[in-house]
C-alpha cells in the first residue's frame, strides 16, 4: 500500500463486508486497521476482500510488526517485471531505430494513424507492455468492479487506447515508466518505513540472562549464563551487558558500574555514568564496565519500543496540512474527471478535430492529474520529521503537534526542574523551640520519603549526609500547592501555608534573614507549632538564558514563568533568563487559567513543565512539553512532546525543525500542483503525450518524496 488510490480501492472492497465496524489506513507504515464484529466477519473474509483488489495482506503483531512491512526495492516479482519491461522496450526501440530511423518521431509526434513497427520490434514492445502492466492489471480490474477509476485503471485503458491507435513505441514506454514509477514510489516510501524500523532494530534481539547466585552483591559461584531471545526475557530477570554491547531491555543496575551512551533515547552526546540503582534503557550502549541489570519492562514495552510505536501511530493525530490535502482531493478528483471528459467530448462535437485525437488528450489529462504526489508528500514529510526528532531525543506524539510547534507565539515555563536544574540542595536547617537538628530531620525525612517533589529528595540527601535515619510515618497527604502532612499532623510547607495557619507573623524577621536571592525558605512543624526553617537552593540551568533568547529570536512574542514558588525565590531566575512576565505562588489551577488567557490572545501557546502540578497547565496549552525521563509520569503522559534528555536546548531545535517541516510540506504541495497545472495546459494545447504524463506524475511523486525525506537529517542543538 503506497498511495491514496490503493487506500480507496481497499476501502471500497472492504466497505461491502457484513459486520465491518471501522477502517483506518497508515500509508507510510503500509498498515490497515480493521474493527469488525467477529460473529459476522473473520480475518479470512477480510484477506479475501483484500486479495480481490490485487493486493495481499498479513496479520500484524507487536512482536513482528517491524518485519511485516513490505520489502524495499529489490529483486521482487514486480522488480523483475519492471526490468524485463525496460530491457524489452530498449531492444524494441533499438530494432525500430535500425530499421526505420524514426523512433523519436513515433514518440513525440502523434497523428494517431497506425504505425507499422517491424515484426521484431513489435514483439519486444508487446513484451514490454505486458511485463510493465502485469502488476497493475489486478488492481485495475478491482477498480473497474467497484466503478472507482484510479491510476491503475486509467493506465490499462491508456495502454489499450495506444495499442488500438498503433502507438506501439509509446505504449511500451508508457507501460515501463508506470512500472518504474511504482517501484520508485515503493522504494521512497520504504525509506520512511525503514527509518522507523531501524529505531527498533537498535535494541539487540538476544540477551545474556543470569541464573543462580544472588541478585545483589558479589558474584556467586553457582551463577551461570544463558543466551536467549530478548523477547523471552521476563520482568525481574537479571541480564548481563558487557562493554560494547547494547542493553536489551529497560532495567535497573544491580551490580557493576559503567558509562552508557544513551543518545538513542535521550539525544545526549555524552555517556552517562551508571551505578547500582540507576535506570538503563534498551538500545543504549554499554561503553566500559560490565553491568548486571534487573529488567523492569518486557522487550515489547521498553522505552524504545514505546517511542517507536508513538512515531508509528502519529498518523492518527494528523497535521492540519494532511487533513487539508485530503479535503482538497475530494473536490479535485471529480473536477479533473469532468475536465477530462469535457476535453474528450466537446471539441469533436463542435467539429474541432477527430474523436481519436481528443480521446487521446483526455486520457493524458487523467494521467497527469493523478493526485499521488500531492497525497503522499505530506505524510512522508511528517513521518520523516517525527523520526528525525525521535532519534535526537525529542518525542512528538503526532503530526498535529508538530504543526502546532511551528506556530508557537507564546511560551510558558515552569521554574523548578525546567529553568533550574530541578535538583535542589538543602543549605541550612534552623531548628526552633530548642529542638535539635537530629530531632527535626528525623521527623522531616520520614514525611518527605512519601513525596515525589524534588525538595523531598534534597531533604533526604541532606539527612543521609548528616547520618540521620527516618522513623516510620503514618499516612501522607498533599496540601495542594502549599505543602504536605502526615496523619500525625506533622507538616512541611511554604510561606503560603504559614500565612494560612497564622504562623508567619512571628517568623517574619527570621525568614527575611534567611532568604537570599535564589534561595527558598520553607518550614516544618506539628499542628500549630513550627519546628524548624529550612533553606533550599536550586541553581539555574546554564543554558536557560540562551534558550529563551533563541526562542525570542525565532519570533516567539512572549516568554512567561508560572511557578508555585515565592516571588523572592523566583525573581532572580526570571531576571537571569530574561522572561517577559513572572507569576509566583501559582496553584495548578492558576497556571491553567493564565494559559487559557494567553490562548485567547496568542492562540498558539506552548508550556514546558515536568511535575504532577504541571499536568493541568500542560493539557490547557495548545502544545504541552514535558522534560525528561526523570519527570512525573502523569506529565509525560498528558504532554504532546517529551524531551527525553530534559535538555532545554531541544526546545529551539523542536520549533526550528517543525517550521522547516511545514516549509517542506508547502513546497511539496506547490510543486505537485504546479507540475500538474503545467502539463494540463500542455495537454489541452495538444502537445503532451501519454508517456510524458506518466513521467511527470512519476517525477513529481519521486521528487516530493525525496524532498520530504530530507527531514530525516536534522542538526541537533543550537
């Protein structure tokens, strides 16, 4: 399945089946999805209906999907027939040239009288015609049965007409060029398919599984290895990865240390150090030491596999440009048929030329007007762009979001973990009420162990450095946008929580003394008693300022920071990065409300965040972007784009590549329509020929596809 004509043919054949629910097609992935009532319809009947169109199908599964797509251009039956057609055409033309010397005349000048080719040349031309038309004939018959004329049927009719008119040289040329066009189209679409399949093939097909011994600690003498298929490795199995090998499954390091090249997943060029407890991902390369990994996901559900599936399924969220082309062709095709039949009938009816001449020109118009180049160029460009972005650690969940990225006019950032490193550090703990540091930290770290907030990790790390261990904590709840507390009413929270509980007034001077630019102060305590004040700092990312400037230089009109932190802690960040607006003490609903206001003003608004509290804002933006594998799961699921590495420099790269993609889409649409307009004018002037029509359609389809495939190459960062 390589073009819209084949989709229409399949839809026509299957729509007659009793029990059919819905049909969807992905041309780039050569995939048809069928929903049906199993009590009235089965897979065998569906396959039979597909075969009646001259095509074949096979079941797709997640495990074999990467191998089930059609093969690239190679020595397939269709390729051999195309080669035979071309060789026979060449021999026939050579024979005719030797015997008559008027080969160019027969190709370029058409008086529609019978041309008597020499016997040997005629035999070669017939072979060229039959060999070239054989792949198209079953599809043409299917189109005829459905009364749905497509390029294959038009081709067969044109060949028949050329033979009746005695245009043997042109008929052979027409047949060969059409067969060649099919092979080139199949090859060019295959390039886009292969780009996606190659991502999945980066994960090894086999794994070294460990048996016996212990899961942690030193190697046991009873431990032994087995090589098994990666698809057979179960969750919880231990896998050994030696230097130079790729990691077969997602997992956690349980023994060993190494540097791992994660560029395939995150786009990071520098290998990441991995120690016991660190996560590793399928497809990444172990560069130095031996790692023993405990798997956390099956082979079919790894981060890499989910990335590939997301790119494959991106056509379900088609870009508006794709939807425009589809709507356009609904009107374009009937109008072209009306024009062609008018050209065939009206001039001879009014005495302008013979019926044979205008019938010929009408067939030329139908061949020229085939919308293949127009229809296929946009999905190929979108998929190529999505694949290029995925290779560089930017996962866009559909063509619609890629087009949205090209239109962004306002950009909203969360502060913590986005513009800052997201790894805050506790600077000071000031006990109050005569309590000791150990007493405060023991209760505080017990509470923070249940939280996923970055500050919780900072508190836990600080307590570990002080040699303090946690006590069991009873219950845990979030005080939205303000803090957390246990069932024992021990709490930790921001200045807003202190205000609400009437505790800040007495602590005002102490908080002012501790607060410095870039440092946050929060408190902890029990009931109405404050136990301590804690200062935390979160350094600004080195690239934040340059990223904001890059976005501004690309035409983004407004840059905002919306954060739940206080103004004192956030102002230094806003000034350092050059934001146009800063709003602090923002609850999740406040962020979402401000984004809705921005959408009313700018329409296209992007939001970058990484936490649970950003989920509502991400869903409110026209483009939600979550940062990194370390961010909250809900943020990654609800966002439209995931920056796998968490590198902010991916943001200008995303917008730049999205704009380039939309430019290529527009180039392809204009080129395809322009080519057809020129040849339609030539046809109506009577100077175009059938083989020129096929060459024009073939050339346009091939060129726009190659132009779209350029998007597979993308320069990574600013």
